[in-house]
C-alpha cells in the first residue's frame, strides 16, 4: 500500500541512529518545519492505515446537517 504514495521506501537499520532520532522527533510532534539553507519544508506524518472510525466516516460520508433540501 505504501508504494502507491511514495516513489521509494526507506528501511532504517540500527546504524541509522541519527535518522531514527529525527523520525522520533517528527513522530512526537506530528509536524516539523525543516530548514535547509534558505529553503523550508513542512514535514507531516500521516498513518498509512485508516482507523475503523475513519473508514466508517469515509464510507458513510459523515454527519451532514439538515440543509433543508
């Protein structure tokens, strides 16, 4: 499923301690702005799997208030 969203999958090993630490920071904050030279990038984590609650919302369309149609 992940391959639909990304062109490449990176598997981190034990030797990737610095990158693992960075990912843990991102995981705990959910969003980070990373500055590289003059460029800034917004990084945001999103789960690959949809929860059952979200799946139900997507299937049913969620609550819609009466619009008087």
